[in-house]
């Protein structure tokens, strides 16, 4: 293949490869993405730090529910008022679940045994915003994989055409040198793509430490203002069985009198 024609095709591709990330970063700086709902961001955390736990912490901070030493949640006078809402679909669903019960119960009991709350929780995380985000992420990953395949094929064809025949004259030698440098630049781009983050910039290098997402603000605020209530809430989340006393204190049985001798 003519080295000059090959250089005219390879060099612009290399410039495009390195220019697209710069333009993308500029666009992200000028048009920042919409903020993520904190409850959606907390959904993937540990059981006692997830979105359900944050919803209960929000109700406690707003004075809509109380919690005892056994981890049982109970409505307050304000929380029992059906006209009062928490201002978010997930805490509202938890508040409605408590209103449907006749006695106090643990958060784990609601999270695992209340079908209405579980359905509302699933609808919240599977709504239009979440499904749109999943479709966008899938399309982005598909385009990234297609781009890598095309770039790998172009890289192989370029190397075969580069050593097809020896160049003649200064123009062809200069074009061959430019093609060789562009080939090295594309190889470095592929190596960096394997190490650095993907198209969305959320994945980190495999050798780097994992940094978990920050906890929900309601959990942080509850731990600072009422650490004892936060500990009771964590204990209640791990209790999923429903006992007969439903969280009320058991009455001690009366002792029997000694038998007459």
C-alpha cells in the first residue's frame, strides 16, 4: 500500500482518538450531569447502610417515628397523621408500612416481610429514571466495545500495510515514519484503555484501592445527633422475625408458692 495514503488515513484516526476524550471532558465541565438521588446511590451499600436504612433514619430525624432498645419502630403523634409526609417516595413508603401495622416492629421485618413496601421499593429503583440510566449505560458499553474492536482491526491492518513494501523517496519515508509514530500512539491508547476507567469514568484500575460510596446524609446526621438510636436501628434491621409480643416487654410470670409439707 502507498505509504503516503496510509499515513493520510492513520494520522487523522490517531488525532481523533486523543481528541475525543478532551472534547468529552470539556463538555462534561460545561454541562454537568444531573445529580443522583441519594437514596438511589445508597442502594448498593451494606445492609445497615442502604437506602431502606436511610429512609428510617430520615423518619427518626423528622420526629415521625421513635425507636426503642429492641430496635422496634413506632409512630409518633405526628407520624400517625395521614396528612403528614416525609417528602420522598421511599421514606413515605416506610411510613405507610408502619401506619398499616397495629404495633411497633423492626425495620428488618418491614424490609423483608412487607409485600407492599417491597413492591414500592422495587418500583422506585425500577422507575423511568433508573431504566433510562441502565439503557444509557448499556448503549455506552456497547459503543465502547465496538470502538475497541474497530480500533484493533485498524491497528492490525495498519501494521500489515506498513511492512508491505519498502518506501522510496523522502516523502514515502516521512509518511512511513508518521505512520509508525501513529501506530505506537494507538498502541499506547489501547493499553491505557485497559488500565484506566471505561467510557463512563466510574471504574478504577484493578490495582488501585476500592473506595466505597459515601453513606447517606441522613445516616451520618443520625449517627452524630443520636448514636444510640443509630445503633438500635442497625440492630433492628438485622431482626426479621416477628415475635408474639411484637416488641412489647414481656411480663414476668408469678412465682409458685412452695408446697405444704
